[in-house]
């Protein structure tokens, strides 16, 4: 069977995440879904795999929950199960920036459709920042994008404080895998006084889905947090595998982009992220 891999998130107040956790765990097990769901007082973030029937039933179930409602989601196909089991967790944040005052439900950056993204990031007056962690950026990124060299997303505010200023950088564009990190990153920059902040709607995955390779400014592959490891421009499993020693992505195809720094003289440790 082919597995449908679906990702979704929503910043919405959850009064009792623990109670929702119990109900979601039971229903997803009933549907034989695998993957991870993160719940927090600020919302829900999930990547799940199963058959289309099960995915549809879960999305309908969530849409009928008064505190959640309809969800925007993205789906792909995997030939084998990308997850070994189901995990439903309650955390402080569904993506950890470490800035509890930042609420994407209040304000976020300007959404840019994939069709308009190339023109925006090709403008020399626009600062383009990859909000993902360093090991993800090493697998692939947009041409000309800045790699903040963060180990964790919570390091991102420190990078901004040390390298950007509202009076010098009037236009900033950011992107991430599926969009969720940019919700907080753009909200944070707006709070810091940056005037025009943009984010790629639906993230890298939505861009790869909509933009033909011949017109693409994407270089390399897109790291994903499941057993596929990376996706190529056709959203099929890419050429990377995980190092058994440290859990970081390394290329399994000669001539591909080099593995991230650390594998030449020792492994830096397993990758960590708030992505499900």
C-alpha cells in the first residue's frame, strides 16, 4: 500500500490539551495512523501517515472540534511507512521559539504564494533567511538564502539580534519546511519593529509542489523528519539517509551535496527539532 503523509498545524487556543491528547490518541489508533501530533495551549502541529480514508476521517473529526475547526493541510505519498508508531504529545509550544509573548494568532508576516516567491527573493533589497536549523539547510535551500547556523529554533532570536536591525533591513523574507516556523519567526520580527516581513505560504513543500524544476530557485533536497529523510523536487524520497552514529543526514549518492560539517571529524549529535 502507498502511505498518504499529511502535515497540518493551527495556532488556536486549546483550553485543555491533555484532554484532547487522550481523545486524539484513541481515535488515531482506531484509524491506524502513524506519526506525531504535538498539542500545546497555542495550538496543534502534526505529521501523520495512513490511508486516505483514515486521513480524511481524522481531518473531519478535528474540523468538528469547536476549539480547532477546519485545517489547512498538505499531503504527499510514501511507498513505505514513514513512521514506526503513533505519538501524541502535550508540550509548552507546538514549535519552540522560547518567546511566550509571540502569538501568531495576533499577527504574522505577509504570505507570498509560490508563484511570486522567485521574484521576491531575487530582489537585491530583500534579505532572505532560512529559518530552519543548520543540518536541514545543508541538505538544500533557496539560492542566495542566509543560513543562520542555528542548532535549535530557539536560537533564532539571538541570530536576529546579532545580525539584523529594522532600520537597516526594511524587507525580510523567510521560509521553512511547511510554514509553521515562519509563523513565529515573522511574528517575532514584527514585534521587534521590522516593517515588511514576508513568508512563503505552505513552505518549501508547497513551493516544490507548485513550481516546475525548470523554473525553480531551490537547490538540493528538502530534509523531512521521517524515514524518507529528504525529498527531491518531485517530492519523492531523495538521496539522503541518516548517519547511524549521530542521526544527521548524509548523502547516499556520489556527487551529491556534501554532508553537513561534523561528519569529517566526528558527529555533532542527533538532529533535534520541533517538527513532528
